C-alpha cells in the first residue's frame, strides 16, 4: 500500500501556482480584459495563492502583437499598468519558451521588473538552450523553474540526462509536465520518485503541471502531493489548452493549510469564469481530448476538432488512430 | 511509494459493470427508450463488458409506475421484451434497495428470470435487512453483491462490523461506495485495504462504485484497481446521479485486457449519449457537486440547484455551509 500523506495535516513547503492567464491564455489568445486580470489578482491574494503566472514572454519577432493579447508578451509596463508594483507576498511569474523568447533582450533585471519568477519551458532535446535561459534569468536575479514538457513521449534514460543537467544548473524548481494528459497516477508516482531523487541530490524543488484529458489532472496533482512534490500548478475552473488543467477549486478544497481559502475562488468562478465560458471560450474534458490523451498525442488535432465545431467523434478517433 | 500494479499487463479477475441504466436512470427517472437500451446492450457485448446493470427492482407500492420508466422496476417480462433471453457471456444485474424493494415477491427464481445478479444496496445501519435480502437472492440462485452506501459518513468501527456481517453472509461481492464523491484516492487506498482484508478472510470479491463530485470517480476507480479491487462500476459518458460516475470510456481506455474494446463505447456515446445530453438531461461535474463532495454531504441539494437552473454558486455554497 502507498505511503500515505497526512490528509488532515499539511506541508508548509507546498506552493500553489495559479496558471490561469498563462495556460488559459492559450485558449483565447491571451485576450483577457484588464478588469478580469485585476479581479483574478485580487482573488489570488485572498485565496492564499503563492505564485501567479501571468503569461508568456513571447518573442515579438515571432508573434504578431495584433494577433495576441498583452499577456502573450508580459511587458513590464503592461504588468505595472494593470497589476501594479505587487508589493505582496504573492510572487509574479512568466513563462519563457525555448526558441520562442528573446530572453536576453525581453527579460530585464528583477530589480527593475515587477516579475519574480521565470518559468523556462523546454523539450528534453533542447535542454542546453533551456540551461542558457535558466542561467540568464538567474543572473538577472529571478527565481527560476524549468518545465520539461511532453515527458510521456521521452525515454526514461533521456529524462535522467535532462534531470542531471538541470541538477547541475542554478534552476530552483523542476516540473513534471504531462503535456498530453497521457499519464496515470501510478505513472506520476514513479516519475515523481525519479524527480525527487534528483531534487534531493541537487537541492531542487519539484513541481507538477497536469492536463485533464483523462479527467486526471487533479488526481495526478494530489498523487504528486502525496509523493512529496511541492509546487502545484492549477487554474480557475481548470481553464487551459484543450482539456485544461488541475482546477484551483479542486486543489484548494484538498489542501489543508489554513492560508488557502476556497471561498474567493468560488466567487471568482461565478463572476468571471462562467461568463467567459458563456462568451464561447471553450476548454475542458471532452471525448476528443480523452482520445489524444489515450494515444499519447499532442492535443492539437483535438483542439482543431473543437474549434471546427465537429461532433463526429468516432470519425476523429479513426483519423488520429491512422497517424503513423 | 505505492505498490504499483502492472500497467501493461492485466488481471483476469477484473469485472467491468455497466451501471448506465441504473445510476443514469436516477437522472431521467428511468425513461430510456427501448432502442437506446437495445443499442446499449449490443454495445456492452461488443465492448467486452462483464455485467450490465439494467435498473432497480423498485417497490410498486412505494413508487408510482406512471412517474418512472420501466427500468425502475425491471419486470422480467419487460427485460425479455426489450433485451431478450440474453444467451451471452455478459450477465444482467439489478439493484435492490433495502426498504424500497418487495424482494420476496418481485425477485423471482433465477431459473425463470433473465437476471443473473442481485445488487443489494444498504446503509451500514440497515445491515440485517440487507442480509435478509442477500440470503433471499442467494436462495433463489443469484450471484449477489452488496453496496454499503455513504461510507464517507460512517465510523470505521461500524464499517468493520458491517464487513464482518457481510463476510459471514452468502454475498459474493462487497462494494466500496463513495456515494457523496467525498473521498480522495489516498482514502480509497486505505478503505480498499480494509475491505480486501475482509475479502481475503471470507473469500469475497471487492468492488468499487465512485462518484465524480471532485473529478475523482475514474481516479478513485483505478486507485482501487491498483489495490486489488476487481469489480468496477462505470457508466457511458459518466451518466449518473449528480456529478455522475466513473466513465466507461475512461475505464476501458485504461484496462489492458484485450477483451475490452473502447471503439463501440465511443460509437455509442456519439450516437446515443450526446443526443441524450442535448435533449436536456443533465449530469456531470460542476461546482455545486464539488461543494457537496467537499462538505461530505448527499448531493440532493446540488441536484436541486441544477434542476432549478440556478447559477448563484456562491449563494448555494453559503446555504449548504449553514446546514448544522
């Protein structure tokens, strides 16, 4: 039987990261209006959220500013205008993708920025570029995390090499990322065990970012909690690419640290998330995402299926089964 | 770390039970049309489902036949007219509730009935009545299972007494039932361990019936699989009371026994379940069910909230928090 965590107690080392603007932004091209962002920020403060990820540092050479909302780029002046200086205990984070971010230029010294954390996202095979970004961000004074994406498609031997490289880097937190929503809790347990070994060896924290393709985003997150993983990504109403993420309301309902408070989360969902869904923005578990999850595929075909308003699920399944 | 089950192998002792008509019937008062039932039956055969639960043996003195569809009562002649003799390897089951079933009169000898299994549902405090029903059904030649409902509100000492009583009864399978969707996988692991001890002592199989209030119905079911639980309830598209059940499509996607086949499941969902949802029949995860799950309450208030078309989630939360 599993080594059980103490469900009635809590670990102070747990950190909750709200990724609504960042992963949710992938659903609406980051077109959140300022009032939504301000209310989300205030809600996170009231809910006891530890980190708020507000979007990407996307390359303006690569992405057309007219086609995306401001949280695709997270310019310091936009953050200051909408959120302000953020003189609170909650820290602000952005994601920076390998190959899609002019980090030397666009990420400024922490002293001159409202940001606190740079979250580097990489595939296992671009680890040297990720480490260059990690070192750059660390030199500029940031806390730095690294997401190794799509690990359900990576050989365990390669993951170990990546973890070894990250272990020797100045990164603070290494994330388990189930990009395709393909992993079961049992697999998360094994992967967490592996990551925790490297974390212990190199004094790194471990985090988890789950997707809900198989209705397991929350389950995989709390499995990881029980395994000792401390950094937990969640989004309001599970908003995120495709099937979405671990829901903040599920997670804060589970965590027992009295600093966390589910009530403002419920208020925000009623006031801001449900209207967003009613406006036609679509995310969340559905059959097409289960299918790509089961087949361990990127959900892009399922997202296209959703956006096209298709309902021929069986035909879609045949299409993605045939991808050789 | 948890003792891991072999994800690439399978246990032949696992049995999948389709509870769509029974638990799903609680959503639409059992008004399934005959073609739906016939197609579901054919689908279960193609999908490799082991048991099909077709409804309740409801007391006709207690329930008005005009207010419910035929699967509230499951008369032998109705089964024969719609499903037929069922000369297949899949077995047919009905549920019989303590206090809501004239079992001596309405459950006939197995030889003269198309039914194979009687599933007795009881609360812990009506165990003697349940055992009388179990003995009656066993004498009539049936396989018999017993659901101890709402165990998240029962003292562990009382559960042990109930398991001891069931152990000494002729019941074949004892079910873990998370009626309120209140339990986390870690708790399922502990409960499964307890039930498995009694199962080993008295040579009984253990089953699980989960609810999806916290998006954990599937996760709790596969947690139980990893713990050695063999009888697994699921419903198509998760159809069931309130937040619904473990989805058949999730479960068959997870199980590795080649006898199970997800493809007909996907076909049935597209052809029959999605039209049912579009017709206005509502079930599945939503905030109000999360709330009752978190508070370990019966979902009846949340079902009422849903049926009333209410959207004031925060007000609802305040209402159910105030129930002392």
